[in-house]
C-alpha cells in the first residue's frame, strides 16, 4: 500500500464507517460487506468482485490499528485526497515539501514558497469561532448514534436523542473564574493553540496544555466547574432523520451541537445512523430489492404476479413467458426515497419454486409434460461446450 493509495482512497467510506469507528465497528462492517460481495455469492459479477477487493483492501489497512494510524496521519497531512503528487501511474509517492508549497494549485494560483512559515493545520482540530478572539467560542461538535428500523430509514423518522454535552458553567458564566475575571493565557497568548515544529519545515498546531485550549486562565478557579468554565448537561432532543438514509451514514445537523460560549455559534451534531435489516426487503442504493417465488408453470407460461411493496399496496408485474430463474424485473418508483423526494425502483428477482410434494393430478400433468419434451436434452449445449474447450 503506497502513501499515494493512502491519500487517494477513503477506506472509511469503502466500509461505510465513521472516521472514529471502533475496531469492533470496522470488523462488523467489513464482515457484512464481505459476505454481501463475496465472489462465491456473486458468481460472474465483476463489479461485486471489484468491490470485494476494495473492501478487503480497506479492511487490511483500517482493520489493523498500526496501519490505520499511518493511514490517518497521511490523510491528515495531505487532506483526504485533495492533494496529489506524481503523474498518473506514479505508484510511489516521493515528494518534497518545497514542491508542496511551490506547486500550482487547481485554480492556477501559485503559492509562494514559504517553507518556514507554512502551516498545515490538522483537520481533526476543533474548529474555532473567531480566530484569536478569546471572547467568542464555537460550541463543540457532538456525535451521537441512532438505530432505525428498515422502514424508518426509507421513510424518514423523528427520533428522540439523549445527549450529554458541555454547557457553559452557570456559576461563573462560563469564565472558569470565581470572580468572573479570568486572564489571558500567557503560553498561547489567548489563541488556545501552540505550534509544534515537526522537523519537516512546517509546523502543526496543538491545543494549549496550560489553558486546555481555552485561551483563558482562571486566577481564582470557580469551585463548581474547577476552572474549566464548562458543565456537563444532558438533554433529550427530537431529531428529524431525513428519508432515504442508509446504514452507517453520518448525518450533519448544523447548529444542533453544544452551544457556543459568549455569543459564539453552536457546534454541529453528527448522527451516525444504523439501520436494521428487513425480513423481506433489501436495499441497493436508491432501489429496494425483493425475491419473489414463482411456480414453474408461471415462469414457463408467463402471467401476472403480485409483488409486495414496502409500506404500500402490492403491485402487479407481468411475467413474460419463458422467464428464467433469477431474472430481475423493475417496479418503477417503489424503491427508497431520494434526496429530491422521488423514489428509486423495486428490483424484483424471481425464484422458480419446485413443489416439494405433488398430488396425483399434478404428477400426471408433469409426467405428460415430460413425455411431450422428451426429445429435448436440457444438457445438450453444456456437453457440447465442455467438449469444445
Ligand atoms: Zn493557553
Ligand atoms: Zn464555573
């Protein structure tokens, strides 16, 4: 796995897990996808095979804590695929930071070489409200998760979400100081961040240790919050999950995170959605899938079959005469809800059912059928092809 692969491929997206997924979550997502896309279960399906390869590759990297850390670090530095080095086909990733800062940008703008001042900020840094201003502070982003039924995910749902978050301490109005008069932290001069040289000619920023990233130090710490200026609170919120979400999707609800401090904007709320399986219906992007048994005579003679839909009346599909087992037909507009409110399709796969028991009349009819088709050898082509190769 080259660094170039690390920068260009989003393995989290491949496995459909959030960036901070636990090892167990990654393992679970990998197993589920590997089962669905396994070559044995998708014979002759080249796209499933490619996908299976992709899934395995993603698991090799982010399923291994050591490789995952290298991967995360590489992407934090080079910005999730936004930066590419080397021409097409360049398998390795040799670069020099001088080139990095001197390279033309997509907009044609050329950045001046500034090896010693260049600053790469880690994307994992919490975003701040107003730069070095110590008064306004953006509220924290909160992450939560919710499990929906299959139908709720398709139709959308309003769910109660219990969240604990950091609020400004009421005793000291969030200043952290008993008297409400904190002083500016001398270490970071109120920015809440310190630069850390990494020896590569650029620096990274870390939260300031002395003031824990707040930019302020309490002279007489507030007794209630021990000088942090924050208090834990939990609240229950009704959250609207839009229609059409899929398993492991992360939804961002702007401004629904922790409240900002001293007039700063609220943080965002991220909700990771888990979706339960349905006993009958499956999901493929915007489409729903269902497998419908048909009798041999229906498949051979053709006819109309009734097919259940999710949450709606059954639809009638016309089965052409001579329909093969495994053939997939489409019921338009009976799938999952898309972003624009329209719906995908219901993909109906027919499965020819073989009767386990026959009564006398049915047996007689089938024996007559066998006699009528005795001259046709269903395996003639197979043996012909086997001989030819
Ligand atoms: Zn500080
Ligand atoms: Zn306090």
